[in-house]
C-alpha cells in the first residue's frame, strides 16, 4: 500500500483504504483483527493506522504496535522466537487492547496454525485523541506495506483467547492470490488490439488523407 517516499511527500499509489470511524478514539477497550500476507521485503510496513493515536505494523517477521502520547511515539514489539510474520503466506493477527488499563495481548496464527499469544504488553501510554479515520495500509509517503490485507475487523471489546481463535477459524477461507486481485483491478482498456493509433504534427489540409493511408482509426493528438 503506497510507494515509498519521505518527509511530507504523500503518494496514493497503493491499495490503502480509509474508513471514517468517528468515536473510535473514545473507546476504552478494543480488539483489532486481520489477515495479512507479506509479499517481498517489508523493512517497515504499516498494516493499520489510526492517527494520531496508534499504529500497527511489521518489520521483517516482527509485529509491532505503537501509540503516540503527548506527541511522542512508544512502540511495543513481538520479540524472540515469537517473531513469526511469515512472508508469502497468510497470517492472522489480533490485538486485544485495553486502553484504560494500558495493556494489550497480541495473538498470531495462520491457515494451519491456531491463534496463540505471542506477546503481552503493559505500560502502554494512552493514545492522543483526535483520530477520525482508520487507514488500512498506508497513504503516507513512508512505511508502505508490500502485500495483501483481508478481513479487517475492529471490536469495541476485549476478545478472549477462545473468541480470537474462533474468529481465526471462521475467517480462514481460501484466499485469492495477488494475481487474482490484479485481474479484478485491471480497468477495461481504452483501446483494442485492432486499433491503429496515430499522432502527428502534420496540420496541412491534406493531412486527413495521410492519416487514412495508415488505416488509422484512433487519432491521439494533432499539432496545430
């Protein structure tokens, strides 16, 4: 989602989606859940972003969750052997975040692996308020996620471990490949293989006859 840039540059060349979610920053307990498939290297790839409050992203195989408090970032990461965001396969991820208590539990699973606790974080500072839009992927010029995201869900409650696993199992259907997504996204062409296109700087009165001699049926532009 989005191509890499820097500074204040913004690029919308990606598959990011913005969802209006007025009131989300006042929710004191929430669970974030989604499936994602990294494709290629993700040095730092944003999955979900609710600015300015919190950010969910991956770096390589590492899953991280970050909040912004009083304008300062504080990140919490899955570490050690629990780092398991597998490239090229579908990953299930859920974060049960108790905003009021400043705690969160991170679950990870796959199509053939049940959801398990991979991290428990404490001391999470309350996120800055003011957010009204949830971004899936990234529309900013940095932190593009290279891959696919599916079945994004946000609950205004803390799901239990059993509920998280039930959600993974219920949403574990066969998923399209990148080729399948691309086939759906390709717009209908403006031209057909039989078209003969012509561009010219020839603006004399005999020009139309010259164009016809090439069998032209699509005139793109003419210099006058």
